[in-house]
C-alpha cells in the first residue's frame, strides 16, 4: 500500500495536479465485482454480522489472498482516475464562486 500511496503523491506533484478523482464507473465496477466474489463466502452466509451494513452488503472484506492485494496495489493505474491540474482546479473554484455570488 505504501508504494501505491507514494506513487499517487508523486503523480500529483510531477503533473502539477490539484487532485485525482476515481472515476465513478471504475468504483461501481469494482464494487459489483467485489460483491459478486464475496457472495460465495462465509461472510455472506451469516444473517446479521458486523461484516454487513443494514442492507446486507459486505463492506469491509477482501475475498482474495494478500499476495493478490499486493499485486493489485503495487502501482497506481492512472487510467482509472480523472486527473485535474492545479490550474483547472483554480478555474473551477473561481467559476463556482461566481455562480454562488
């Protein structure tokens, strides 16, 4: 995880980025895949547990090995993010302030 985080920070700094924002379709796709994988686990079989929210959705487990977690987080995949430059963020903030005024 530390390598992933440091890579994310380096990308922000090197690219003069204000922030990177995970694209909604990436998050939704990941959650769909994760819930499908978790549906066949012991966590899903339990009626009520701290693993599940009020809707019965498992929210805090990784169904794979720690090796696979490491593999998935060894490098940041910038194609999954919307990258916003510092200049664009300033322009966006100014536009928002004008609309609010």
